[in-house]
């Protein structure tokens, strides 16, 4: 009993420290310092959650900017099923998915002669990417402007307002926040 009692006491103390106290402390700091991020970076309209800035949304209406493809299952942009497709560049399934997306983009905007940016026809590693490249937004700007009856310059201005630069000025690439941009388009066009 002399050896077992200290082991049990230590187990209980360490369990309370690492299983209760530490998680509560981290949660308190996160809720105090970064409350929006700690709660999922949720975007709200009139107090109602319409999505997260961290998870892509499925858009296929020509009035909206389309995001990257989702590789999650069983449903697209499933935050509980984050994964890439793991398809190699010679995979028939990947080639068919890319061809299907190219056809959809061309059907939505048959007169667009710009090259289709790769991020519009492929999924990200997580399958949840909520951003597109500025080139992908530029490719879609004319279609969105026509579909909404807005001047293309107004649409491009909204794209610029929703383009986030490199982190710390040098990390990563500039990205366009698709959900926030589409919400701004709805607000500008009155829904």
C-alpha cells in the first residue's frame, strides 16, 4: 500500500492538472484574447450564423464567386471529414473531376477566354479551403457582374476589398475570402 497510494495520488493530481486545469486555462485565454477564432471564426448576418471564415461553402450559381472544389466526404465542405483526395496527377478520378469543373466553368461563362486558374479545378489538401487566388477571382469577375447586373468595376472593387495579403507581409500568397465576398455582393445588389 505504501507504493500504491503515492502512485494513485500522483495519477489523480496529474489527471486534474492536465485533464482539467490546463484545458480550462487554455480555453479562458483563447476566449479572452481571441474570442472570434476560439468560437470558429463564424460569419453572421442579423445575428444568424451563415458560415465560417475557415471552411469553404458550395457555390455554383453564376451570381456568386465559386470556391475551390471540396474533397471531403460524404458531403462537400464537411468540417468533420477534412481530407484531401490523395489522387495522384495521373489518377483518372482526378482528371475526370478537373474536366467536369472546367466544363462547368466554361458553361457558366462561355465567352471567357482567360486561362482557368488551377485552384478553380482542384481541391486543397484539407478539402475545406475557403479562399481562392486573386487570379481565380479575376477569372470569375465578369460572369458575376453580368449575372448580377452590376458594373464589372464595382465587382472588382469588392474583390480587392476582400483580398487578404500575405501574412506578416511575406508568408503565403494573397487570397480572396469567398464567403465574405459573396455576402458583400448580396448586400451590394440587395440580395
